[in-house]
């Protein structure tokens, strides 16, 4: 066991850890289950590259670089589940390599190996590494920003500074949280070269260049309705912070009283306080500058998601946006574990493995938002006839248009949620806007949409919970007469059961 920590075996150890990470992620690469947002990314990636970067497919809530990467992978490799997820897996592997490299440079070989092991089996890393969204790429770019800032302190300063600029701009085009990482590392660079005017001027010029390059995309992003939201998360994220991030149980969300969430957070804090604190002080003893930057990055990564509250009007703390904090936690945990006795260290790693199995099982089989589009549309096809109208809440649910008969596509209605122009339209479908803008105080079908729907005697609707809003939108001329469960509510309860309901015209 001790040999894997040696300097001579670092390449072999790295390859073994990457192999372990690939094996852990393989079942999820082949899993056809997709969330609605993942399907959204895939649909946008189907557009031309110019449309993704500059045209009508540009999504203001998701900067375009990841969709461009996905487009570049899908074009030669085709459309398969593993192809869709390949980009995230490769980015996550790069994250592990950079994490081990920086850990070895900042601390020692043992810390690097333990950090790589934790990243290979950590539930949140497994999820990031197999989700068809931009978070794995953003995490990799955040690590490149940090690596550029770290390398600038050594030799080949202009080259490392160039890496910092490029990674900062690429991060801006992937996820806005990377901008916070770039700002922290930029201030860190200025502080470290504060006594050298020439170097300080270089850092300032590099920051100005990065800001100017990012500014080229701002007019495109703000030219459409800005949506920095997504569904608002609840206060329990704050109470269970260490359960969510350190333990990685983001998708173990039973409807528990707040007391148990707070108790779980306190318990996890007590359990993980020892390796976290000891790891931070080990980092401080090795390199005070690195420890300071890690602490600042952790604070920024935790606080930055709260800024979403300014845009969506409610307290929001989504762990999807704290991937940088996850890096800091992995580094500090590894540095702390490296100083523990082997039995305690193995017991801790075994606990992480058990937790990963439970957490990822819950995510795969219980999380209500993840489903197999093929199975869903096969079931819809058994229920809906050619003459019936179909109402789907978001356009990405129509990704697999081949599951609809030719006549059904002409009767397909989509709630577009106020994003005109940025959704690609599958061939053969007849789309009608039937909803006002997203987040509008009074959301309802437009007059044109209702007029189109009233041409059909039977209207099918995809609904969450037991909401009965469709008859009201159709002026009470229809009544519900069938309801089919498409997806169970899981840990979210009855309010999020997905139904396929049929409304029939009253005589």
C-alpha cells in the first residue's frame, strides 16, 4: 500500500485511479435516464455551431461552451447515451488529474493519492461526471484557473498567465460561478506580486483582456430574457450543508422535519471536522499562500449561489453551483486523512464507498426528475390516439419526436415558458405557444393556444401532482376522465408524481 504513495509510482497510481473512476461511472454512462435539463442541452447541441454560439439557439440561462463541446462530440460519434455523457466524463477525469497534480505540488504524494481516490468514488463527483450538463466542464475550467494562478508563482510566467486568461474566458462561457473563481485567483495574484510593479501591471492587463473577451458575449446573453434561475432550492440546503456537500447525499431528500436536517448537518460536521481541520492546517504548514487561496475559494463557492436569490426572489442554495467548494473539501479531507493511522483511513474510505453506493442508488432509482424518454414516450403512444391533442409542459420533452405518429405531431402543443427563438424545433412538429412568459404572475394559455386546443374533443396533458388547471384554461368546457402515472414522486412526495391526464369535451 505504501508503494502507491511513492514518487516513482505516481503515473501508475494515476492510471489506476482513473480506471477506478471509469468503472464507477460506467453504469451511469449507460443509463438511459435523463433529466429534463439534460435533454434541453442535447436539443440545443443538435443545432449548428454558429447557432449555438451566436444564433437563435443561444440559451441565455446556460452559456454556450458546453453545448458547443457536446455538438463537437455528437457530430462524428452519433447520438447514443454514452456519447451524450462522454464529454462530462472526460472533463471529470481531467478534474481528477489536476486535483492530484495540485495536491502533490501543494502538499505531498500521499495527499495526492487520497484526493484522487476521494474524487473517484465521491457521489457528487460521480454525478457531475455523468450528467449531460456543463458542471463537469466548469469544474475542470475552475481547476485550470487555479492551476494558472499557481503556476504563475513559479517559472514561465507569461504562459501560466495566458492559461489563466483562457480558462477564465472559457469558464465564463460555461458557468458564471467560474467567474468568481477567476476573480479570487486574480486578487490572489495581485497580492502575491504587490511589491513588483511590472508583474502587477501584467496581472492587471491580463484581467482586462479576460474581461474584454468575456464582454463580447454579453450583448448576446442579455438580448434575450435572462433566466439565471431554475427551480428554487429550500432552506434545508443551508441546514444540511455538510450532509449535502461533504457526504454527497444531494439527492437523498426525504420530506424530513427541519430538526432532522439540522441534526444531520451537525452530526456530519462533527464526524468530518477532524480530517477537514487537520487537513487545512497541514496545508497551512506546507504552503500558507495556498491554504489562504483555498479558504477564499471555499467561501466564495459557498456564498456565490446565494446570489441567485436576487434573480428568483427566494432563498436559494443549489449544490450544483458549489463544485469549487467540493474541490476544496476533497483537498482538505485528503490532507487530513494522510496524517491518520491506516486503519482509521481505510475505515473512512470504506464509509465513503458505502455512502456512494446508497446515494447513487437513490439518485438513479428515486429521483423524480430522472427518467427514460424512450419508455415515457412509448407509454404515451399506447394512450394517445392520432386525433387527440397533447400538451407537454416544456419543449425538451418532445426530444424523441419519433415516438409520435405523423398525425400526432400535428396536434402537439408545447408550453414554451417565455423563451421564444432559442428552442430548436424537431422536423414534422407543429408548435403553438400556449403559455405566457416564465415567472409571470398569471401564467395561462394564450388565446391562440386555447383556440387550437378546442378543436380537439380529447386533450392529453403532462402534469405534476394533482393540479386541475387545464379545464380552467379551456373555459371549463372539458372534464378529466383518465389519469395515468408516468413517474412516481419518489422522495419528493405526492405533489411531484408525474401524470398523463386526459380531458374530454363536455356534451
